């Protein structure tokens, strides 16, 4: 089980113009999926650009624990030798996923239709996050589980001995839930159909097709889609090139927008339309963001983002946009604090079940910086004045995106902003502090 780390506070100070190239790490969502599908495929999958952060490395360890081989051959370059679908073995020990909801939930799905058992756990934050939303529909395939009250970790999952294919509608707008069910369907005989009412990130569908699965996606009149997958699949190893993570790019991007005089290039960023809600929203707010050198890499659209300091204004952000930017609301809220006027972000219920109750953490952080903010049900309302007083200390609740967002706030606020712990940033963006400093960001360690 993960041991609590020692707190590492840090202060961000008002900085001069940010300049240079921000080469953010590989996409976390695609990195998790590449390792898992490589572990289920026949043959050897080569992955380049893999995000080597704690969350993803814990997934690599879990893939190996199930009997696949996952080895590092260089910076971001990994080879995974899979066992074939249904070939995983029972792990010899408890699987510790640290802070990763994505890794743990997707691995639950990947093993749920193989007749083995495994125990899943994580750090204090992950053990508070709901797993029932994945575990309950996995029982439809024939899996069984034991968990703490509320479906909390530690979880013992017993894979189905005689798996069934299913026809199921996902009731939450969650790519993790949808993806876990698709991975479970790989070893269930017959055709499984998964319907979702909202469009969530579709990396799993694209990657399954790339590995040779028989999969089809049908748009629905309701605005969602239905995915059908033929089970007892034979996945074939392939090469996966991981693009740079738009969720990580969000931090230097917003920093460049709010720090006067800034001009930053962020190369090779994933531009999947189900991941670019933040970019579109910021452009609506007046952001100077230009996409250069659009291209296709590994079946995904990528491009270089040129970002310059901008005068922002408040906008209405509809709830239908939430699935395409669910991880970016903390940094969007920071941008809204520097905008002129009101920004209303609708339909943010999913933020309450992230690494922390992100909705509450955002509100507390903004108030610590002297920003006018309120919640109305699942909506977040920020009244920006064009500048932020700053001067506060933010509790991160072990949430990497809260920590990075309020460090970015401190780079442009009138007085410095401090966060009480930055240790968990390594779960997704190990070089965040060094990268931001290379652009000119000013941080001070708190003694």
C-alpha cells in the first residue's frame, strides 16, 4: 500500500514574460491504454513517447504482475510482450495503483473476464474514490467483487469463469467506465454493445481498432454513441506513438495567456476533438492560440500550439462540453479569475469524484487568492476582475491538477500564491516545475 509522502510546499511568484518551448510529457490516457492493450496482444508492442510518471509506471507494474512483459528501453520507449486476450495470470501480490483512477479502473476491466482474482488498492486519495461505477457493470459479464462500503478500495475482483457478452448503457459521462467495459468485452464470447449518452474521449476505441479488434461506433440521435465489440478477440501487437498530453499542455498554455508579454510554443500536442474543449473555450474568451503544423501521428491529430499573452473575458461554458475538458476545469477556473467579467461553468458533478472533490478544491483555492467565486448546484461561477490579488495558501488534497493550477495562478497574481504540497505532481507531470522555470516562471521553496 502506498506510503504517505512528506509534504513539499512551494510558492509561485509574479513572473516576467514567459518565453520558449514547452515540451510537455506524453498523453497519460493513451499511455495507460498502450500498456494495457500491449499486455493483452499477441507479440511485442513498441511504445514511444510514453509518459513516465507514477500513474503510468504503476500500470506498467500491474501489466507485468498479470504475466505480460513490460520493459523500458530508453526515455519514453517501452516494449510490451503480451499474453493474448484471456491469457493473464493471477498476480502474486496486491496491485497498488498509487493515485491513478484511470489505471486501476481500466485494469479491472481488462481482467474481469479472465478466471483469476486480484486485489486492487492505492494511496489515501484513490481509496476514497468510487469504484462501484466500474465494478457493478463488470458483474454483468459474470465478474464478482468485494469492496469497502460504497465500493471503495481495497477491492478484490474475481474474474468471470464463464463470461457473458452484454448490452449496457453507461449512466455516467466517464471514459474510464466505458473503456473498462470495452476491455472486459474482449474475452466475452459474442458481441457486446456499450451505449453512452455523452461523447467521452475515444482513445480506447481508436486503439482497439489499431490492435485489430472488431469494433464499430454508431452515432445516436441523442448525441451520444453506441460501440459494438466482438469478443474472444485476438489483438495483434503494433507500434504506438504517444502524442503530448493536452491536459498537461493546459498549464504552460494558461500561464502564457495570463503573464504579460508571454510567447510560448507547445509542440506535438494531441488535438483529438474530444480532448480540446479547453482550447476552444479559451479561444472564445479571447485567447491568442494558433495551431501550427497540424499532422496525424498514430491515428491521432496533433499540432504545435503558439500561445501569447491575451486579454480574456468571461464566457458561458455549457455542461455538454464537460467530457472533453473534465480534467482542465481547475486551470480554466484560474484563467477565468484573470478574465474580465463572469465565467459560468455548467454541469461539473463529475469533478466531485476525481482525485479530490475538485469542485470544492477549486473554490477554496480561488478564495485563497481573493477571487469572487461561488457554486450553484453543479455549476461553478467565477467573477473575474482582470487581475487576482493572490497572497493565499492552497490545500491540494493530494490532487496534482489543483497543485499545478494554483502555482500557475501565482505567476500572474499581485502577491505570491503557495500550495502546501507539490509531491503528487509527479503522478502526471514529473518535470512540471523544471519546465515552467525554463520558460521564466519564478518559484520559491517554502522553508
